[in-house]
C-alpha cells in the first residue's frame, strides 16, 4: 500500500507556540484515520497543514506526492486532492445547495454549467438531499447544511477527505445523518482523516486511531484495540470525558 | 416682514443651474471616490505591511482633517508647493474624490472583514485561487453590507459640495448666496435652496431604501 499523505518530521509553530512537533505520519489509501485528543493538542492544525490552510514551519508534507511547500499552484492542486469539511459548515450563503456544490466544479475543475449542475444534483442525491437543491443554506438544518458541505467537497473529486469535527455543531439527532453519509464514504474506500469525539464512529468505521497530545502523536493504533483498552492513563482519562 | 414666495420663480433657472453643478461635482467626485476607496480599502484588507500602512496613513490624514482645510490646501497650498494650478471646478471634484475615497475605504475594509474567515477558507479549501475567492465569495457578500453605509456617504458628499463656496464654485449654495446679495430675500432664497438639497438627498435615500429592500443581507 502506498501512502497518500506523508508527514516527514513536520513542525508547526505559531510564534513561540509549538503546535506540532516533529510529526511523522503516513496515511495510506483507503484508511479511515480518526484523530482524537484534548483541546489545543493540534488536531485541527494537523488537518489544516494537509491542505495548506496552515503552512508548516519545518519538515515536509506530501499529498499524493505533492509537497505543500511547492508554492501556490501546487497548493491548489493539493486542495483538489484533499477536500475539507468544517465544523461550522461554511456554505456560501448567497448560493443555493446546488450552486454551492456546482461552484467548485465550474470554477476549479472548469466544468460547463450544465454538466456541473447534473453532477451536483447527483451528489446531493447521494447525501440524501436531492429534493433540497434549490434551498439556500439558511433554509436548511445544520445536518442538511453539513451534508451539502460534504457534497461540495466531494464535487472536486478529491482522493482524501478531511473532516474537522463535522458533527460538533449539531444537535444529537442531526449528528447521525451526517455520520451515516461519512460511513457510506468509508465503504466506498474513500481515504478519510476525521477529527471527532464520536467514539462509536471511530470504533465502527475507523481503521486507525490517533491520540494527539501537545502536538505529538501519542498513540497510533487500531481503534478496536485501544478504545476499550487505552494504552496510557492520559488517553484513558481523555476517553472517560468524551 | 413681507415674504413673497413668488419671487422664487424668477430665480428658478439660476437655482436649477446651481443644482446641476452640485450634482455634477457629486456624481463625478463619487465615481472617483468610490473607485479610489475600493482600491484603498482592499489594500487595507488584503495588502501586505507596506500597502496597508500607506493606505492607513492616507485614511487617517483625510479623516483627521476638516474637508474645508483639504479644499483650501488643494486650491491655495498645492500651487505654492508644487506649482500646479487647478481651476475651482477641478479642485472641487478632486476634493470629493480624495475625501470620499478615505471614508469609502473604511467602509469597504469593514465590509470585507465582516465576512467570516470560514467562508474564505472554504473557498480556498476547494482549490480556488485567492482572486476568485474575493470576486465570487467575499465580494458579493461584502457588497450587500456595503450598500447602506455607501449610500450614506453619497448623501454626506453631496452636502459637502456646499462648502466649495469658499473657492467660488457656482454650485447650489453659492448660487443662493449670489441671489441673496442682489435682493436680500433671505427667507425665500434659503428656503428654496434647502428644498433643492432635500429633493436631491431625499431621492438618494429613497433609492437606497429600494436597493436595501431588494438585497437580503447574508
Ligand atoms: N492561527 C493561529 N494563531 C495562533 N495560535 C493558533 C492558531 N491556530 C491555532 N492556534 C493554537 O494552536 C494550538 C492548537 O490548536 P488546534 O486548533 O490545532 O487544536 P485542536 O486540537 O484542534 O483543539 P480543539 O479540540 O479545541 O479544536 C492551540 O493552542 C491554539 O490556540
Ligand atoms: Mg480543532
């Protein structure tokens, strides 16, 4: 199996604050990596370094062989390989669901309007929102908005999907509809890196669990092995509180 | 006290002429001012350290001095300093451009920065180049928030043209004063001048209301 994401001794500092410290990590195609860890441990930063929303301070990070340090053009290519879903959805409010999804295909992939609309409609159907394509974000529930956001990211045809706490802003009853879309993606062999507190998702869908602490990877193991049986006290403590 | 409103009719052509000049200065000045303000505002929002600082200095100088002083400077001090002599009309237009430009810059900057960082990131995360994020995502959203304060600035600039009386531009206020000097009909003339201004600013306000109603703030 070849790695699609390679962290090579990556550090990320914000001024004096060391948020990632010498991280080495290979993520293979088809893996579903679940990232957990206390607040401030660097989970979001690790994710955001992958698609260059944060610039790494040292080391190197390759996505499908492309280095995030390769300049703007390479970075835009990387972002087309790695779709991102945010905690706050961040749908474009002036566009309806269909336009949100079609936008990237038209302006990034250079697809014509008709083709983009057709494929956007298919993606909305895939996330269970085929009948909501003309709705604007403010007319949708949080769970529906997040599913549109997933469709928007998928529209770019990424090879990896990055999720930063995709269900944390949602009411419990709405979390499931988003998680089930993510489960479906995993079944289709999509490579995924997911920051989440949903331990049942980690156990059922995750192929790998990473526990972060102070900018370092403290535990990297099979979810089923470690969730009920944490290898260290801090992880045990953390799991007790989620 | 004898007030005779009918005398206004005799002066209507003059007043209309003055109003036309007022409108001309306002419209030309604002086209320039809004363009300049957009550039300076974007420099403030997106420029690096140098562009941002330059823009900041300009905005602070203009906002920190009265517009009358700016006009005086352009008309009387500039010729002494750099040997450029500009006629009153050009000075007036230039003054509106420079003055409105600074206020518009702050309006543009505020509107751009009010658009959440998350939306910019969402745009960048799908691989859009930065300029497309500005043009297609931040721009349209910021534009909606821009309209109310921008309309307000248009009204302020229109009223500001009255002080070009100090450099002898024949706009509406100056026209009123000239008529006054000839016949001393203060009540009638200044009432008429005020009504002319009210019609112009009122029309602007109305337009603004209509645009605001049609555009949802997102
Ligand atoms: N742009 C930034 N500038 C300065 N410091 C930052 C920035 N972004 C993150 N940090 C800091 O980096 C550290 C790690 O942040 P990060 O968001 O990666 O943590 P996290 O593990 O995702 O936490 P949470 O569970 O709260 O989301 C925090 O201390 C945070 O304050
Ligand atoms: Mg986070």
